[in-house]
C-alpha cells in the first residue's frame, strides 16, 4: 500500500468506514460490522500491538511489523440510584448485547430491576416470571422463548425476585428459544 496512515490504508481496502469529526475519523464500521453509539453505546476501540492507541486511526502512521486491531466495545448504561452497584447484561437471540450498571438500595435483583424498568413480567406461584427485558419480549406462547437468568457465569437456581443482591456482581438475561 502507498498509504501513510493506518486509516488511509484500511479505508482504501474498504475494511473500515466512519464519519469525520473534530478529532479525526470516527470509525463506525469494521469489516462490515457496525458499532453505533446512539443505539447501543458501542464504539470501535483501536489498539496498536495490543495497547490502546493514543492516536486516532487516521493519525497513526503505518509501521512495518505493527499489529493493529479494533475491538467493538459497549459501554454500560447507568440506571438507578443507591449505595449498591450491580451489572446487568442483556442478550437477544441475534447476539445483540446491552450492558447496564444499576445503582440500587433494593435487596433483591428483581426489586432493583423492576424499579428501574429494566425488567417486567407476571406474578406466578413461583415468583416473578420475567417476560420483558430492556424492552424485548420473550413470549413462550408464540415463540417458545424465555429469559434465562444467570448469576455470573452460572445459570441461576433462584428466580430473579428471590435472588439477593451481591454488590458488583454481574447478572445476565439471555433470550432463549426452546426447540
């Protein structure tokens, strides 16, 4: 390539696309995958030899032997107020992920997430049956779908409204289609 910068080389090959800004090229698409700040709090982080770049892609001179990489990064959306912080990840069936940092004084995960309107559902003999998470509905009757609930990496053995909050824990909801 006759390009002088990483940005120039990648644009010429059609590997990145973006918008000009006061800070240079804001990369929005890498290899056909878009990171959209407005809809998903996502951006492309740019790394040089594994280190977060201190220059933009269009201001980074090509260096022989250097490794350049982009990582789609989703920032947390902050919700709620309170003394305790928990983290919530929501994954739709298409793989789309949303992340939330929830501050609360609630004692259960269900109470905290209903209060910030992140989850909704119906009361049942077994507790709150979560049907909607982050505006996405999982409907058993029409699509054999439900929200799987995880504490850390483990499938929860308790319902969301029976799960006591542990500060700084990551809780996840994964929309799951049953066969």
